[in-house]
C-alpha cells in the first residue's frame, strides 16, 4: 500500500499522484465520489494503467462511452468494452476492428453494418470459426468467409447459409478441409433417414450448441 493519505487527496489535482504506483489496497481506500469522471485526460491516463477498477468505474458512471479517444484506448485494454460503447462507436471501423482483434466474441457487439464488413468478420472467424454466428446473413453466404470459419472449427458450418449448405460441391470441398463437418452435412442431407432408422438425428452427436 502506498503512503498516500486518501482523506487529503484532491482529485482535481490528480496530476500530482503517480497513478501507476497505486496498489489494489489503495483502490479500496479511494473515495470514488470525489473523482470527476468527465475529466477526459484523467480517464485516459487511468485506463492506460490497465487496472480493471478504472474500466468498471467508467462503465458504471456511463461517461465518456461516446468519446473516440477514451474508448479507443479502453478497447486496446479490454475489447469487451465495446459492449458499453455508444451506437456511433459500435459503427466505428477502427474501434470495432481493434475490439475484434482483442477477441472474436466482440463481433457480437458491432453494428449491423460492420457485421457485414468482410475484413472485420475474417479477423473474427480466423480466431474462432463460430464467430460466424454473429456475421451478417450476406457473409454467412460468402464461400471464402465460411471456408475460413470451417477450417478453424467444423462446427461453424451450422451458421452458414442454407444456400451454401445445399451446395453439395461446396460441402465436399469443406470435407477436405475439416472432416468434423461430416455430422452437420449428414444431418442436413439425411435427417429424415436418420430419424427413421435410429429414432434420432446426428445433431445429438454433433457440436456443443446442438443440445
């Protein structure tokens, strides 16, 4: 714990405090109500440190979530911050791209327009094929995107368009890339036969999200 007397701290003069020296014990003693959460310069410096407390307080106070500079820095530390961003920033190409690079899961928070951005979706499905779930219908029908997704995780085929699933030639190409898609393909083309023969379908034995 630092030697700061928190009762005497004037947060309007926070530049006299070396924020990087604060410990977790110090954070327990801070009177958060004394902090001006609209102080953009303070928030940028605090977030750069990377402590989760600052992220949490930023979210709790709903301030600066529409500020390009604050959110750009915040998302480099925690891509999930995109979830709390304004709709305007969820449609900001650079911010969303950074968030998706941080984690594919953040694609779900992007605007509909950027869910249709091939570069951003490619970044996501290359990390985890099942990010295809959050892509636009247009890109779920894109052979290149679906191929990248299936190469990463065969279960991603479940999220591809029906048009592509009905393309037998394309399905055979995907089998060459990832044999794990066989259960999805079998279920798609032979569902009735499987139910009649075994009283069940191949979904029962497929990917986790079938259940």
